[in-house]
C-alpha cells in the first residue's frame, strides 16, 4: 500500500520514511521492510499482553517516583486503548522476524509512545514527549517482555476461552450419556464385535476423558503463572529500580485476576520458555483426544445404509456436489483437521523451545504464534463441535439393539454356563450357518433356560462393580467435577 504523505523518523541507523498517519516508528518500519515473509502478525491476544506489561510497568514506575506522573498516566491510557483493540492496524511486524521479538517489542513501544504523546497534547511520534525506549520500555527488555507476554496471553486464553469451551463439551457429552443410558449396543474392540455395553457408557467415557484432560491442562498451565518481568536482558534486572518487578507483576495479577508471580530464578526464566513447551504438549494431547472422539462419531454415524448407523449426526450442510441427498459428518471431520494442525503447532513449539543458547531463546516469536494459534483453534473448534454436532446427536436405538443381540461375542457369557470349548463351537456353528448364537444354541441342543440367562443383553451390558468413587488430586480435592482454581483468581 502506497502512502502519498510521509514523515521522516529517526533511529540509531539513521532516517527512514513512514506513512504520515502511522503510530509506529523507525524500528517497526525497518522490520516491515526486512521481513515481508508471511503477512501473518502475532494475534491481538499477544499485543494485548504486551500492552498490559507496558501499563503495569508505567504504574510501577509512577509508584516508585521514577517516571513523571502525567507521562505515566498517558502511557497507561495509550496502553489501555491498545488492549481494547484500538490502533490494531499499526501492529505490522511479521511473525517471522528478528530473533527474540525485538521488532515486535519496539512496534508496541512505538505505537504506545506515539499515542501517549498525542494524549499529552504533542505531535504523534514526538519522542521528546514520550520516548519508546526510555519511557515505554523503561526497566524492560525484549528478552523478558516477549516471554512474559507469551505466558500472559497463553494463560488468559486458556482460562477464559479454552477451558470454558472444554467444559461446555464435557457437559454436552454428559447430557448425551444420560440420554443414552438405557440404549444397549454391541461394544467393539479391534474394530470387531465385542460384548454388549450401553451407548451411554461410550459417551460417559468421552466426557470423563475431557474432564481429566481439563485437570491435566490446569495442573500444567500453572507453570505459565511464573513471569520474569524485571529480569531484563539476561536476568540481572540491570537498569531496573528496586521493587519494580514485584509491583509490576502485582498489577498484572490484579488486572487479569490470575495468580501471576515472579519466578524462582530469573536467569532460568530468561533462558528457557520450557513452560510453554510443556503446556503445548498438553494441548497436543487434548487435540488427540478430541480427534479420537471425532473418529468414533464418524464411525458410529457411518451409513446410513452400509455403515454402523448407530448415531445420526446433525445435518449442517449438503455433503456432496454430485451425490444428491448425501450428508457428511463435517463437524467431526473439521475436528480431525484441527487436531492435525495442533500437532503441527506443537512440533514447532517443541523444536523452537529446544533452540535456546546461553542466556536466551531467540525463537520466541514463532513459539508464541504457534502456541496461541493452537489454543485459539482448539477453542473455536470445540465450541463449534459442541454446538453444531454433540447437542444434536440422535441414536438409532433399534439398530443398536440388533447389533447387541447379534454379536457373536455374546458367547463370552456362555463360558460360565457351558465352558469355553462348547461356547467356541456355538460361535463356529453360528458363523457357518449365518445365524444368531441363540439359534445356534438351539440347534446344538443347549437348553433354553441357559440361553436366556447367558444371552440377556440388558444384564450383560450393566457395569459390574468397576466404578471407583471420585479420586482426590493435587488441585481440586475431589475429581468429581473439574474446577479451575489456577484459572480463576490471584487472591
């Protein structure tokens, strides 16, 4: 995009022209020129976290008397505008940029400084009024703030978006488990006929798997709460006034209502964004669990004439451009694709996380982009799957019952009555003559009372003393219902 009117801005490398109306400055402009790579920018969640850091830093500096009050207030107001989504079109730096995210940090510094200058009645970009380095970036470095922003943005999305979405999915699956509790069906192992069970058992298992993944997510996400703001370039806190880190982190915790705190060792924090790698791995596991549920839904709804046909998924769009009336399991298919993409994001995060050298890992921009992207697409896909698929699932009870009564694995229950060898003969006879086990038993001469007892699918599909009471865990006390203690409060 060309701009008719430009202005000259300056940095340590000299002068450069930028659009007259731009809020960013010279360092952002150089990054735009140097990195025309993907056209993808770090998301608003990350910029919001950066602006929150600048806001908290300025409030801490005002409290400590090391930044003029009116200037601090202008920086805070400008940062609040950025957090609200204003000036978003001036965050232009590509994801694939200078190592560590110096360009990204300066983009935010320059925009906030420019806007703060305006709020003080000066011209946009007047660094004499508000300087992006000396004032907005005061007591900070790219090296600590990009890492901190990654943690804040990730934790905010996990607590306020992904966990609620997973809770909604869990609830919807629990509702289906209750609705399908009395429906008898054939279980399947190795994709072969197995003993009877209830359709409700299948859905209750899905719900419980989501519940325990939520618990694991919360337990591991707690590692994101340690943020090394004030460690500065390498962890020493050079050029940082005493008390700055404690005060700034306290403001961040209060603003987010999340229990952010300083790390045990600021040098470890600067060197290793390993907590992001840890949580990304948990997200990959969640994606795999969701993909597994999606695969099951696709199998159980396959048909309608030549597949399992036990479930009917909501029809949300036509399924074929050539086959009239065809309806496909598109929401489950979408979930599978998201699961694959999350695995790709996690691979990038893991590889980049292993790339640290000495006092810093410079791969944080691509880590942040992939980490936040996987959280976002998990959130939106889970919400869509819940609303457009899970709530509308219906069961074909008659078909489920037919499979349950005709599975040859009912012979398992005959073991107790006639022994394994005799039961195996019944299975072979049934297969050879394409008849049911009951019919095979009648043909071979097994008495009717024995057959009625052994082949009662209602009795066989009941759970026999295998459900444990809710177990305690480190975060929640009991495991009956998930909570989000780490996600909820800094108090």
